[in-house]
C-alpha cells in the first residue's frame, strides 16, 4: 500500500451506523426550535465540517454568514412573508389552504441563521472541472450545506433551509456583494425533537418514491436488469420505512 494513503477500510460498525443514522434522521426543521444558544465549539465543528465538503477544482467557493441580530433576521423574515403569500397563489386552489397551514421557516425562532454563499470568481476564470459545467461551483456550495446539515444532526441540532423569498432582497438585507450568490439560508438551533418522517410526507403533500423506480442500468429506461440489487434496495427502503436503519 502507498504509505501516503489512508487505509481504505470500512469504518467500524458503530461509526458507520452513526453516519447512516444522521442521514436517515436528518429533518428540515421549522417549528421545533428552542431559544437556547448554540455553543461556539459546536458551531465551530459544524462549520468546519461544511468547509471540508468536496469542491470542484478545490475551489472552496463557499462563505458562511452567521446571523444572530434580530433586526437583520426580521428583514429576511419580511421577505419570506411576502414570498410565502405569493407562492400560495401558485398552487391549485385545493392545495392552498394546506400550503398556508404548513410551517416553512424558523427565521426568528432559531438562535442562529447561517447564509451559505458561493463566490463564483474565487479561483479565477478557468477552474479544473468547471470548464464545461459552469454550475459545478454552485453544486460545491450545496455539498457544504449537506455536510453542515449532517454534522448538525450528529450534534443534536435542527437545521431548516428557507428558500421562499426573493434572493436579491435577501442579498441586499445581508449586504452581500454583487457576484456572491446566496445559495442557502439556514435556521440552526437546538430543537424539541425530530419528526419520525419528513413533515411534507407526513402531511400527505408528497409520498416517498419507491427507490427501485428511480434506478436505471446502463441506459435510461432500463430498470429491471439487476433484480438482486433491486431486491436489496427494496429491503433497505422497507427497513427505513419501518423505523429501522441501514445495516449490513
């Protein structure tokens, strides 16, 4: 083995199970936030996890704007309220009352808000891996969001991603310069608990799709070529649905 490489062995079972548990119990948190402050060492750990996300060309295009000031958060919340009212009218009439009843943000309740941004010029005009797919830098910042979210779950923190507002309004409220793209506005804090299932699934808004319907082999539309793998996928999805976790 190359002495410069780390061993490519599986994680010990308890650590592996912890990774899957964080993934499967992560929730988009909205109405369960507690006012307790988030300790600096915990916040530092989840931000460090976010900073170690993969990025195209090792570009690391993200920045993290920590928002605690209630006046700043109020401006963002006002932008949400306006957009939320507009969004309700975009749904069929029979869904509007359900939409309006959903709690879709925790901007004022969460003790910390974090805006994750993307500096699309951070590594110059030509970036390894972004030469043909320009949006790879934005996807990289989203990877940082996912790292932060899973680390937060491991720390017992809830995270809610707020996306119902005009991005330009939020950019102005946070004094984010032109050319820096707000990618995710996150509400972060201790919570009363995590819902057993995603709230929109529990509310009947949309069901969890069967994973076997989403897997194709070699060509789009070729979905039944590996029945053994499909059976394993179905077994694991059934286990998760029944309250279990992924296991060997």
